[in-house]
C-alpha cells in the first residue's frame, strides 16, 4: 500500500513537509534488510545535499514465507487442465498464508484482472 501526505497540501503550494510510505517485499530477508539500509543511506545523502531534514522509520517487518512446491504444482496442473495460462509469481504479500504457513504448507492463486474486475470463467 502506498500513501503520501503533503503539507500544507494546496494545489499550487510547494509543500513544507512530505510523508510517505514504501512497501518492500521479497522472499529473501537478507536482501530486504540490505534494501532498507540502502534506502536509509540514500535518504540521508539526499537530505544533506538539499539541506533538509529527513526521518526514516520501519513500521513493520515480516519474514518471507515460501509456498509449497507440491501445492504450487497442483494449482498449476488444475489451471492447465482448463487451458489457461499460468505464471509463477513470488509474493511477499501479507496474507493469512503467512500465519497458516507456520503450521502447514500453503499455496496461493493470484488472478489478473482487467480494470480491477473479475469475470466468471
């Protein structure tokens, strides 16, 4: 989820304060930690160069969860039987699967939608 807030927020006013969120996801926890460090460094560098202040806060951090190869294969096979295309997509999304994966294997199905609408197949 992306969020951005500008203050004072007038349409023709240069903001004096900007607050935004960045949602980072990857299956590799070390890679995510490295990316967070890089963003922190870059933010400090840009702030120093422009003579502004910048704060950086990690709001939440979750470990990556891998889905089950067995479940992924079963899903792909079922989709293929319907003559539909499958695309493997790693996801670091914060779904219930993150919690369920602590006790059993999980798999997920993501649907591509046109204009945010799902059509019955």
